[in-house]
């Protein structure tokens, strides 16, 4: 579940200029997001190779079986047994457009300046539910037990975010749309799959509209190469 940070004022602003701090944040995030996406691509390629071995009726080694089991568990699945399982797993082990990830980071962390971004490296408002797992929100509702998850590095936060979007059932439509575009060999742009984020916030469609507006306002699509 996301920590909701409203940016209505930003969306209504006519000022498109980016401050020096924002430029630094954007440049750093683009590099980190691309690095994390590259790791996912390497994992995906290995999965595709193992899938080919299975299709060829070849026996996987013990090491390959262990790796496959761990990879599936990482994305909340069991070791694939059928073609449907393999297709589902490969839909989950995939990259996300830089523009989409960056827009959400800008929104959820206030350009990296929120308390949770600064003190817990939490760039996407990710929650956890074990006492001491993160920072307690100042305005947490009475009786609520969630905390805002703490990460050792920004990279960990990005990896956790991608894994959540790629494995949570709430974002199945996003993954299906991404796969549809890939099969058409269309270039993958964040704005084209942003509708799949309506469950990320209790604001639903309004939240998606904010994310799309950020992508457009700051021309983030240029990073989706």
C-alpha cells in the first residue's frame, strides 16, 4: 500500500522549471532505475533460457532448479510446471519504464525530500507491518499498525517497488498491458501502462492522472529508450 502524498498544488502550477536539487534527484534516479531494470533483464534472460531447456525436454541441473525456485518465489509464485505458469512468471519478471518509476518516486517522495525518503530511503511510500520495520507516520490513524518501510539504500527501495508492481495481484492489468505492447513490438512508455496503477492509492483514477501529468510536465518519456 502506498503512502499517499498529494501534489495537487504541483499539478495546478504553471511553473515547469526544475530546481538544482530536483535535477540532481532526477539524474540520480534515472541511473539507479536503469541499473535495477538491467538486473531484471538479466534475470529474465536466464528464465527464458531455462524455459527453452524445459521445452526441449532437457533435464535442469540441481543448481538451475534451485535458482528457478528462488526466482519464482521472489515474484510470489511456485516453480513453473505448465506453459501457463511460465507465461505468468515471465510477465512478472520484466522491466518497468523509467518514466513511470521516476514519476512515482517524484510523487511519493516529494522529489526525495520527504522524511521517509531522507531517513528511510523509502521513495515509494511502501508500508510494512512488523514493529520496528520502518518509521511510524506522524499522522497514523488510531489503531493502525503499519510503518513506512526502511531501506538501506535507494536501490533497495527501487528493487522492492519493482518487485511489488511485478508480483502484486493489484497490478495484473498493468502487467497484461505491458505484455500486450511487447508482443506488438511497440516501444514501452510509462504513460501507456500508467492506468494499471489505480490500486496504488486510495485516490484511484485521480492518482493515475497525477502520475501521467508528472510524466508529461517533465517530459519523462524521453528516458524510456
